[in-house]
């Protein structure tokens, strides 16, 4: 079978290069263009079997490329890449002929699935929310994950091994980027459902009008755009585990439907009169305070108690300093494989920078930093130059940590000023969690 060709249309050169390298390793012939005009020239001279295009480009939008493609005798399938804020624009792009769309940062497994479906001519699910099904069943989804050796890690995974074999629903709390989905995967792996599906839903990426369809499915003709039957996440995960990431983002009406499905173990696809029995184990995650959401009337208390039979708190990366270098080495190994490089490690100064940095973005930030450094590295080891982004950021803990009661109020005021009154970022800067910050704001009358 001839090698399929993909054209990447992306003006972020580094991001485009990483995609090109990754897709090349998956067996595709990949070319890239940084504008619509250059993409058109490439298509006219060399063609392509599939186009992967950003929605926003320097000269025009991806929709302009779609309109141009529609005038050709042999249209080329195009998948739109877009940020969450442009999801509605991506829906419009699909109406203009886009084959599918994915949210940035793209999930590799989801993107590869959509590419293969497009190349194989499988009908696209028009109303599928981009990147909400973040993980499909994989032989070993934990291949690059480390538990860690710190006391915080040992305590966390001790609880994981304790709760995994039970049928209890689990709520994983913690800041963004701490690895909540990895822990959800681990719970599934260690459960009695390990041979059944694991389906992850990003509740923050589901448009309100599509949430019920995403969870419960729909029948053809149930609403505008429902061109075929759709299997919902609950049926897809039947017998296994369903993971609801950022569960606090669900709308109130969907919370009611979700509670009913969990209590009665039955779902009804949108537009259908038929109920389907389902048996799933629920794991949910949030980086927000659901207790505050309950107090504010945006989250149902009965649903909270249903999903919170056992709570796991994810430690911040800076709370597990012993794990920083093992994770950095693991991310380096992963980046080497993805980019076909042979960087051997970090030099002494780079190690010190990694250990001294505050890591407000936790493991997700570290993965991105190491991936970029691997891309930039020209020698055997990553040095300070490849970690330049860390040099530009002062270590907040060196001067902003709350050390004594007398200094606390001034430090809090300064942190709020530096972050433009963003309380989540201020809490990170101060080295405390957001709930503690709120308590101290109340204590000092700074609300």
C-alpha cells in the first residue's frame, strides 16, 4: 500500500515540526506550510491525501482553504485544529466541508484515529465534540507514567491500590497538570474491570448543547446535524470505567441526567424512547472546589455525594521534589522517541534549574518544557540554554512563601497584584492551595 501523504498547515513552526516528526514516525509522508497561500501552492504542485490545518492562520482562515478545496474536482479531506475558544468556528468549518476537527493541544491517539478514519473514508460523527473522548482503550496507556518515590507519591498510590479493587466511585482533586487522568487510568488498571473499556470525557470541552448526546448518545434525526445514530460514552464504557475530567464544568441540566444514569444504571439516547442498561465504574476529577460550587448553586450536592465515595488529592509537583528528576528523565525518553533524537540527559546546571523551579503548571508544564528542550538540543545533554524559559521566571517560593503571620498579609497583597487578582495563580505563587488562600483572604478582610 502506498504511503499516505499529509499536509500540515500551521504557522507555529515548533508545533508544526513536532507534529510533522510524530506523524512521520507513524508512517506518513508529511509536508508543512505556514500559510494558506503556501498550502495552495503545495496542493497544486504535489497534492496530498489529507490536510491537517490550524483554524487561524496569518493570511486567511482555514475556512478559506476549505472553500478553495470545494472548487476542485477531487476534494481533499481536511481536519481542523483549533483552540477551545474557537470550537463554534470549528463547527462552522465542518458545515463548510471539514472532515473533522480536534482541539489543541491535540491528543495524539485521538488525532491518529481521526486521520485514519478520514483516509479510510469512515463517515465522520458530525456532532462529536473535539477531543472530549480523550483516551480509548490501549494495551498499555501507562507506559510513560511513574508513580514516584516521594512521600506524597507513596501515600497517593497507596490509596490508589486500596480503592482500585472496590466498586466505589472516586473523586480526584488537584491543580491542573498534576496527572489526574493518569491516576484514573491506574485505578482502572488495578480494578476488576481492567479488561473492559476505559473512556475519558473532558467535561470542559463539551458544548452545552451536545453534552447529553456525548454521554448518552442519540438516534438519527434527534436534532439538527444528527445524521446518524451515535453511541454515547456510557454505552461505550459499559462494564468498564468512565472518567469525567473537570466534572465541575457540567451544566446543571446534564448533572440531573448524569445523577439519574448513575442511580438507575440506565440511559436513554437523545431522541429515543428506549432505555439501555449500563454498568460502569465512575472516576471523576476536578481542579475546582465543588463545595464552593454547591454553595454557589452551580453543582448539585446529591451528585457530589454520588461521585465522591472516595477522594484522592493530587500533590503539586513542588510538593514531591524527589520525583522531579525521574519525571524529567521519563519525559526526555518520551520526547526522544517522538522526535527520533538521542539526547542522553541533563547537565548539572540544567538539573539545578529543574529542581529549583516552582513548576506552577506541574507535570504538564514539565512535559512541555522537556519536549521543547529536546527539540532544541544539539548535543548529548540538555543545558541551561535549552531551558531558557525557566531562567526567565523567578522562583516564587524564594521570596513569596508565607513564612509568618506578620508577613502573610503583605505577601498575599503582593501576589494578588502580580497576578492581576487571579486567585489561582496567586495561590501557586504563594505555595499554598486555593482553599487556603480563600481562608486567609477572609481572615485578613481582603475579599
